[in-house]
């Protein structure tokens, strides 16, 4: 028997000069070469530089080498375990890049418009009303009026918080909401580096009553690793703008660092903080945020495996090829995270098992275009905003931006 013959396969006699066998071998080699050439050509032709992607989809138009299905998960979940979603219903239309959504006690919501600097009030079946314009807003590509949050004690203090870009920086302010609009803003934190790209901007109050703020790396990746810089961070401050005593770095608002551009934050039922993060050209991320942890950018993009962990970095829970996500808003409801995708133009449902994110499922594909923000209303519906008014999605009706509601389960 020849050395490579299987245990039950008799070896054929090997003739010293069999022309037919040589011919077959040459044919086989030719077939392999042809397959490799075709595969290489297909790979080159399939590179997606996505000229229609806007800057906040991804800062690079390089193709993603991540294979299909590269979403990392420790366990897959049957689709039937995820709640069904209803059809989107319009709440407000013809808005100018609605970026943040914050609910008031009466069930209506305040919505920030990135490009106008205005805050509008929307509610199902009611006319959209402009409440006021935030002074000092300077729109600049990804910059402008971004996140908005309502005080946990709004019934008593009537405070509304906003994150926005000025001519010189990004900052967070608090404003009194009164019948005539908003009072003079009080600056809580300023000096956050501004840029045309990577401004962060999400605001969320945690169950601890503290205000969590996301920032981008300002297009200067090294700032994400510099704990003295406010760029590329998640910050934690008091409602008055002070540094809480429980922060991981004494006297610093920095809660976590090593981020490229975080635009989604959500707390789950146990008070764990989850965040979405834009990758560059390879991988977008969903991270479980822990105080003081370093999330790797720019040393690592996506999952760096054991090597990253041994170097003191925290790996993401899930990653996506950038063309499938470019994630922005994030919301939690009944054990599931809902993540809006800009370039991916879909909503990702991500079931949680404690502190683990499981296999996600795409929903609302080809229905809303670019999804910016996701929030959960008091009745359990999802409120979703779109970012289509850049003129890059002609397939979306009227190419306008809107707020829609989607029922869950």
C-alpha cells in the first residue's frame, strides 16, 4: 500500500510511465490555477468602497476583510426567541437630521436636529412644535446639535441636557425648560475636542443618577489613549457637571477610554452599560463598558483576542463588518439590545444572557434607510430616527428624515 492510502482502500499499482495519469494530473493542476485566478478576480471586483457612505458611516472607504457572518458570539439564539417587530409608523416627518430623542413625563419627546440647532417636540398624532434653538451650535459635517437628555428629576427641576459642537469645541450644557422655550444654558463640561468627524455626542442618565457622555477621537486616534484628553472617551459627571467620587481616575470625568467614536449607550436591567462604536475599515463594535477599562483603539480595531487582553485591553462582545453596521443609537428592552445601523441601513436585535451579548438578528432592512437613534417609549414601542437627508439614499421616499415608532412583540 502507498503511504497515503486509507486503511480500507487498496493501493493501485503505480506504473512508472502512465501517460493517461500524467495527463489527468496536468488537467487537475490547470483547474486549480483557473479557480484561483477566478477567485482573485471576484475578490477584486467585490471590494466595496461604498462611495455613497457618508462620513459618519465610517471614516474609511476601505473594504472590510471580515468574512460574512463574522459577528462574534459565544452562543447562537433561535430567531423565534426574539420578539417580532411591527411596521414602522410615522410620528414626525421632514425633520433635519434628528439626532437625539428624550422623553418627557407626558409621553411626548424632545428631538434635537443636528443641522438647525433646534429642539422640537413630537408626539403621535400631534403637530411637531419647535421649542427653541440652542445658542452657539455650529454644524460641521458630523458636528452640530447631537445628544439630548431629560433630567431624572425633570418634574421638579425641568432641566434638559444637550451635547453640541461650537466653533471651538464640543460641550455639554443644562437648560431650564419653560413655557417660552429654554433658559440660558449652563455649561457643565467643555473643551471636548471638536472635528468634522468623530464627535461622539450621546447623553444618557444612568440608574445611579449620573450623566454619561460619549466623545469621539477628534480624528486623532492617539488621543483615545491619552487619559488627560477628553477625546475618545466615555465620561461620567454629576447632573451639575462635577466629577463623581466613584470615577476610576481621581479628579477625572473619564469612565472608559480607548474609543474611536461611540454614538450609542444603553443600560440593561442590571445596570450594565453597553456601547456601540464605529470602526475604521474592518470592524464595528458592541462593548460592555466597565469603569477604567481600555477598549483598545487605535492599537486594536475589533477583537484582538488573547493578545489584546494580555496587553490590558478589553475586547468587544460583538463585531460587524462596517458595511453591515456603522452603529449609532442603542436601546435596551426586556433582555434585548436594539442597535441602529447607518451604513448598514437596518436595526440589529441583540439578545443578552447576563453580561454576554448573543447572536444578533437584522430587522427593518430596506425599510427606513440609515438609522441614527433608537429609544424605548413608556408603552414599550421603539422610537427610531433616520439620517437620510444627506441626499445619499434616493430610494427612501422624499429623502426626508423622520421619527417613527415600531411595536415590539
